[in-house]
C-alpha cells in the first residue's frame, strides 16, 4: 500500500482577493485572516475574510470577522 502523498500549495493560495494574509495555527487547525479589499465597505457589511485549513493546502471559506464601522474620516 502506497503512503499518501502530501498536497502541494501554490501562490496565490486562494483564488479570490485575500490581501495581507496572516495565518494562525491553533490545535492543529490553521486560520487565515486578511484585510479588506474594499477601501470603504458599506456600514453593516462584514469585513476581514477568514479561511480554515488542516494542511495549509486545502482551504475553506469560513466567513468574515466583524461588521464594517463605516468611513473613519470624511473627505472634503
């Protein structure tokens, strides 16, 4: 019986926008967090996408971390 071959990752590791990724390992699971790709996301929309993986190769979209708070300042 042949041993299972480990998967290979490539960059970009996620096919959609996932800027400034940060990966955290907790109890054998990996959590990837990203900044938002929209400059001013609408208030109440969810921002900061989260992905999960057990092997750093296969990723699942989990959701987003928090609701947007609106613009931080007003442009004149």
